[in-house]
């Protein structure tokens, strides 16, 4: 398999896995991630359709990341489209349980799936989606596992101030997902930083070089 074919396969596989994780997360119905909370808050406060607010937020974050030399690529578009299609298909097949315990189990199950999906699609080095690009734009100096938490946390706070609701799942994403992606990337030996997008070695590369 050629290098380009392997990267394309990683991108497609990672996005499908990520979409499955998002579907599990949404089916748990315990709150949305920080990025979606921001989009929902903007939609509620402005009267814009959710997809319009989502497009505006996504383009804004990708543009801001590009200023920090994390440039979009084919993976940026594929991530948005393929994850969205995967989520749409799977949420029609899944049903939110009535009891809290199975919903909590769905939430717990969603995190390793989300983490692996994000690590694999970013590991293809074809471009990052809006939330991941915004986080990677600040690594260095802030490691991705924490910059991602900051992006999700900032989105949740702004969305909440604009009228969106948050829940246990929102807090879990803010606290756990960044470190979970970092762990998944280390286990799978993938560098989530987009090749050539920043000057100098990535945080993960520096840490591996000193290990």
C-alpha cells in the first residue's frame, strides 16, 4: 500500500470511528461537547439555523488556526462530512435508554471510541477538523491534551452564556477527552500534529526524543 493510500485509509477509518463515538455520546443524552454547545448557543441567541451556526464557527476556528500555521487540508472537509454522515446513520439505529445507568455506560463507552477516532484521523496528517485545529494551533506551547480541553471548555462556557445547556457529558469531554486522545496516540504510535503545519518538532516528538 502506498503512503498516500495508507493516509487516506487512516483518514476514512478514523472519521468513521469518530462518528461512532459521537453517536454513542449523543445517545447517552447527558450533554453535548463544548464545540456543539457553542454552536447551539449561537443558534439559540441569534435565531440562525444550527447548521449555519456550525458552519460559521467551523470556518472561524479553521481560519484562526491557519493564522497559527495549522492549515486546513482534505481531512478538514472529510472529517466534517464523513463524521456527520456516520452520526446521522447510527443515531437512527441507537436508542437512548430510560434508566441512568445504561446511559452512563454509553457515555463511558463513547470515550475510548472518540479518542481512537480522533487520534487515527489526525494521524493521517491530511488536515484537522475545526475543534482539533484550534487546539493544535497552540501546541506548542500548550500540549494538545490541555489545549483541546481549553477549546472544549471555552466553547462550553460561551455556549452556556448564550443560552445552551450543559451536562455531565460536557464536563467529561472538557476534562477527559484531550488526555484520552493523547493516550490513544501514544498507544497507537501516532503523531496527531499535522506534518509541516508548525515550525519545529511537536510536543509529542520532543517527549519521545527525550524518553
